[in-house]
C-alpha cells in the first residue's frame, strides 16, 4: 500500500477545515448531503455520457492500483535477464522455456516464449511494440476519464449552487433564512472545486505516472529479449538494461 495519496488527501482536507475554523467558520456550515449528491452524482453521470462503462471500470481499477506498490520492479527484471542470458549462453535459448513459465511478468512471459518459439527479432519487436501501444492507449483513456471528472466537477458544483439560490429566492418572505440559505447554496461549489483538485485530477496524474512506469518496464523487457536473441554476453545484458534503473536519471522514480 502506498500511503502518499491517502496522506495527501487527508492533509488537504484537514488544512481546508482548519483554515475554515480559523476564519471563524463552522464545519457544520460546509457539510451538506444534498450538495454532495448533486456534485458526485452529476459528475459521475457526465463522465458516463462521455466514456463507455468498460473504460470507466478500467479507470476505477487503475485508480485503485495507484494506492498499491508499483508492480514494475526494474531491478528484479534486470536480475532476471542476467539469469536468462547466463542460461541461454550455457544451454541455448530453448532452455528458457521452463524459465518463461515462472516469469514474474505476463508481458515478460509472452516475450520469452516468442524467443523460445524461434520468432525473428523484427517479429518480436513489432508484436511487443503493438502490445505496448495498445496498453498505452488504454491507460490514456483512464487518465482522461479522471481529467474529465475533474473538469465537470466544478461546473456541476455551480449547478448545485444555482439550485440552492433558486430555492432561496422562492422563499424571500422568510428574510431571516435568506442569509443562511445563500451560504448553504455555495456548499456545492466548494464540493465541486475540492473534489476536482484534491481527488479527481491528482488521481488522474498518478495513473499517468503509473502507466509511464509500466511502459518503462516493458521497454526494458523488449530490449532484454532482443539482447537474449542476439546472444549478448550476460554482463553486457545487465549493463545495457541497468540504464533503465531510476538512478541513471533517465526515468522518473516510482511514486
């Protein structure tokens, strides 16, 4: 579990509530069930209009994945390829068939099996690059779904505020309740802006970072199997693939 997102959300909410209290406000004044219903329900509905349910389900799953430790362990992959290169140099590429079955990554398993089955380098590269491109495209849809939610949320909040003002204006006869009614009407705006900038947009950004990590791992795998196919020395394989590790400064570290 990655504590960063949860800590960030909690910190932001506490800071907002504390600031409101220091300004003389009351937590009760910004708590509104109907406002939350309008903002969250309206936002979800708008995103459902834009994206099919399959994309939304994938986006929710991808969002949940960002709260977990990244599965892209680059150092582990480098070590695995060093072991594969050593085996292949000693017993040939066919010896990797059993190793492929226990590979730590499905993409790696697929790549190794292509090499074991005798596919040439161009076919391996083309097939794996297509798979990488498709995954990148799907990941982009997930990111855009959350970015769309972040865009719609403040606008839906304004709708909630206007609805509240309509209710206030229809009861002007009760002057004492006008002030509190207007204040309550703007709660939906607060919810819309807060949800967009504390939840939806940041999570979309985290999905994007996680997708980049996954693509870096797949690039490493692609170049690793091509190095195996070319019969490179195990030490050279490790040195080449180590360029993908975060300490080289070429790729963003995991978050």
